[in-house]
C-alpha cells in the first residue's frame, strides 16, 4: 500500500501545478483490477491513474521502489516511461512548428547536414515528419544496439553516423517498422531548430508550462531528486533489482526515444492537458494537436486487436498509436525498458485516460490491466477480468510453442576451446557498432563489444555451434556466434530465442577482422 493512496473526484484546477483535492468516492472495479494485477504478477511496485472529463477519478500506488527496502511508491515516485517519451518529443517538435522554427515537411539535412541514410536519395528526401512515423525502410529496431543495453559509450553523433551503414529492408515510406534511432535524430533536429539542447527545450516547452514538475531528462542527480523507482527482474521467485541507478543519471543518448522519467502525478497531468486543451491555454493550438493524432502511417492490425478490441484500423501518428476499440477512438502507447514498463491510453471522445507504471519486467500484467481498465469504458457489460486476459496471453504463448517458436535447449553448452578457435580469434569491426574482440582472457574465449560494456561474455560451444553467454544479460538475449571464412574473415550473430526483444538487432551486424588480439 502506498504512503499516499488517493481516490479523487476532483474539480479541474485552474493551475496545473496545484495538487488535486480528493473526495471519498472509490470506483471499486479499479481497486479490484489493480490488486488482482499486482497479486497475480507479483509486482514489486505498481502505479495507476484514471482521468475522466479532466478530473482524476482514480490514483493508486502500491509496493516498493526497491523490493524489500520498505521505501514505498507514491504518486511522486519517478519511473522510466521508456517509449512514452516519444509523444513528448513529438509535442516538442509541434511547439517548434507552431512558432515557425521548423516545418514538418522540411528535409532533415536542413538542420543536420551530416545526416545520411544508406540510400543517398532517401537522405535527400527524409523529412522531419518521417522521423516520427516508422517509415524509414529500416528493419524492426534497426541499430538499437547503439542505444541498449545501457550504459554504453555511443553518442547521438554516433547514432547519426551509424545510420548510413544500416541497410534498408523495404523501400522508403512503403511500410511500417518500429524504430528508435529516428527519434534520436528528431531530438537533434529539435535542438538545431530550437537553438538549445533537447533536454533544455523539453523542460521549457513541455514540463514547465504543463506543471510536470518531477519529470527528469538529460543528466540529473538521482540522490538530490530522490524518490526514484528501480527496475526489477523476476529471478528464482523473487523480485531482484537489475540496472540500478548510481548517484547520477547520465545524459542518455536515447532520451528523445525512450529516456525520460516521470511520476504518476506528472503523467496524469500530461493526460489531462492532452484530453482538454482548456487546461493549458495557448500551449498548443488545434492544428498541431490534430497533427499529433492524425493517422500518418498505416500499421498492421493484429489478430489480438481484432479479437479483444473489435478493432478495424491501426495507424501511427506523431509519437502515438491510433486505433478503434469497441467503436471508440483510442490513442495510446507503451514503454518497455529492461525492468520498467509503462502504458498510457486515451479515449479522446470520452475525455478518458489511463496510465500504468510498473518497476518490473511485466508485459502481460501491463497488457491485461490496461485492457480491463479500458473495457470499463468501451464495453461496460464485459465482465472479463485481469485473470481472463492473462490466461489468453499464456494461451497465445502456448500456440507459438506449438508452432515451433521455442528457444532451443542449450544446456549442454561447454566452454569453447582456445585451441580449436585459434583461427577465429582477433579484433573485429562492424560499420555501425564498432570494434569487438574475440580473444582469450584468463583461459577462456571472450567476445566483447568495446563501446557497449554489457555486451561481454564467454564463448560457449554447443555441438558444432558457438554461442555467447553474456556476463550480465539474461539467457533470452544470447546470440549464436558464427565465423564467416574468407579472405577477410567475418563474424555474424543471430538470436537464439525466437521471442527475443527486437532491440537486440543481431541480424544487422557483420564484424570483419581488422587485426590480432591485443
């Protein structure tokens, strides 16, 4: 139970920076779905808020910032919102468009002359708007290994330089494939057009005018800000912190794509202003608000959307996913980082918004809780609860396993022999991920990416194949490692787990040998 548990039917306050007054009305269905989710998923912490017609009708937090610490999560606790950052980046650009600092149709190279795609024609034709709608022609998550796992040494300039080496998988603007790198570029476009660093602009143009006082971006002191939830993973039946903060949170390369942190109270204000322009007069005009929620890029309509939502259309706006749910317009996005999950959904015609923040790897919990919360408004007669949707998600996984989409058994692995791998050892370089070493270390063969310290591990052998057993990443992120012989030997990586997170874009790598081990 949180230190501050509030159920609020509130009057809309003239100043967004003022705290909402609370009344004693508690919609019981929200309590039930909240508690059911936290119990079934054994979450370390959970925060949820619901807005109706500008008012906060539900705000609840439970659990701990660090499992076992006794430090409670409350409405001001900071969470990583991950890809829900994208909508804030889009809003920043919309503010710049509104004041005439840039146009959506401007070529990217007008602001970033060094910007290059693999195809020179695409370089010339890429517009600011294209950066936000996942139509670049690159594959799903292409280049994400320059962003994650964090921390690493890649800069935003490295991202821009690396794009030229990522080969497209479709033609430009012909289809949808989710990416993060283009949002990093979008953040740099904003900085160039606005004449200030992205993090400063975001604070000035979004956080301050909307009263999102706890949101953090850029470099900031975790110790000074305080009340920060830490990411967790489920291991041996316990919630264990993974990737904990130090005293300072760095100026993340990924911030425009997924590096912002906000509290439940901040995200509630964000929803209120998006749903009701009158709560922030003059912040963003009708034309640019409409641009954010216009269907700019068709998206595939998934079978789950058809069955669960009775959906007919799916598209991407500027930083938002757009669809229909039981005949109602839905604007939504999720955020996923290792150990931290978020979800935000709006029903604009109803002026309803729901936000969920979790400090654990909890995709199913996030999905089920949001579904039940929205069904409360779109299909009130539907009595399916969180357990029902969790069971459906498990059934989907079982069907995938039945179709052969299952991780092969690699338990018979053993350390690769230094003697039999001698011809493969050396220094290698990939055009965008940079230098890697396949070298002996303390009697074992090790693979490591120089600029990404978490991509380090021992090379193991399974039958005739090699795989990399990462030191700190889980088994679900492990790749096969294959030597491509030739005049210039090369190394390639391939995912072992068919359900690996798409940000491990091993398929886009090709390391060529550049020298002997140091």
